[in-house]
């Protein structure tokens, strides 16, 4: 029963890619057989729903199915559920891992960092090791890709929902800050070069972006707002040829579950029929900086 907050689309790029937003089409999603994956509960926030799934794959499957449909929605990071007893709970899963012995140490360390508790370890007849863990669902978001990378594609991971348990502590999965687009437009090589010098890009040149959209990550402790749509004024033909030779490194392409894991409390995942994007909850750069300093949002007229 992982919970993620879904909200109605705003006038961003999503407005050009979805005929309607989830807030206005939840019933239709049910008619198309999507809601068997999750339970949609019209929550206490106006224009928002809470999508409740039995495990991490349930929510990912829901967004994957809704993604190609004619809908646009925003998903926030998973949140806990408060029980009638006032205790905060979160979904847990029983995780089964089969991995070569040479990778056991790395896998155990990764699962421990994500609040996993080992309940059993046995040796398989094929000389692999079977690990059983009990861990929060949110600890599995984005884990499968890293697991396959560490085990060089040889590891096998399965999990299933085991029930609600008291909320675990913080899981530090995001060690970097975000590079945020400062202007709306189309990315340019010149603008991206400035951003690439400060971190890893999520987008390449020629991509439509909007103010507040996440376009990369930086190891710096604070987010960076950069105009990645900035154009360079050419002075002569020689300069033009030199710019054509200027190449960017390939951007890092995140999967859906990696995006869900990446976004922080002040960020959202935008899901449209054609694209997946990450963005700040407060898009306007001035308003966002003001909120970070004072904790107060700009009041609308």
C-alpha cells in the first residue's frame, strides 16, 4: 500500500501533451481497467488524489499504464499512512535475492542502507546465495536498476507486499541536488554546457523545457538554477564552426522508478502520454527561493 500524491496538471509542457489530467479523469481510468492496479482515494487536498498500491511495482505499473493514455498527472514522492491509533505506518515487502557469492557483500550493504533487515541467508545448489529481507517499499524504488548494475546482470530479485509496519527512519537515496531550468524554452548546447560543468544532465540539446523543470543533478549541497535555453551570439563563421564541434556528454536517462526515487519533498514527477519529467512543486524561480528562505508561498491575486 505505497501511497503517492497525484495532482492536476498545470500550464507546463504537459498542457500540450495531455487532453485532460488525472484529477478530471480518474473514473475513466477505472473504466479502462487501470484502477485494478491501485485504489484511488479522493483525498483531503482539492484537486489531488492519493494513489494507493500494494507495492512499489503496483504504483509503477499504474503510472506506466496511465502514461500512454490521454492523461497528464503529477506524482509526488511516496508518503506514509497514519493509522487510527495515531501511529504512522508504511508498506513493507518481503524481498528474495539470489546472487553470486562475490556480490553478496555489496548487495547486503545496499539493502542495509535502504532499511532492509535480513531474515535469512542460505546457499543454493548452484553456488549462489539466497537472501531474504524485510524492508520498506520506498527502499525498493530505484533499487532494481542499481542491483542489476552491481551484480552485472546476474542477480535475481523478487518481492511481494507483506503488510503495514511502523514507519522506518530516513532513507538517504539522493546524495545530490538538482539543476533546475531557470527559463522556459528549448535547450541549447551553449546553455547545457554551462550546466554540464556543474553536474550530470538529464536532457540533451533541442528539448522543450519550462521554468522549474529538473534538467540534471549536481554534487553541490544546494539546487542550481541555470538558463539551459540560453543562446550564444556568434561573432564570426569560425566561432560557428567551433560551436558545431562542441559536443555534450550523453544525458543520464532515468527510468520511471528511478524518477520516483529521485524526487524530493519539494519536487514532482510529471507523467504525460509522451514524456516523463521531474519538476519543482513551485515552478517560479523567485517564488521558490522566497519559500526556501521564509517558508511562505507567494499569495495569488
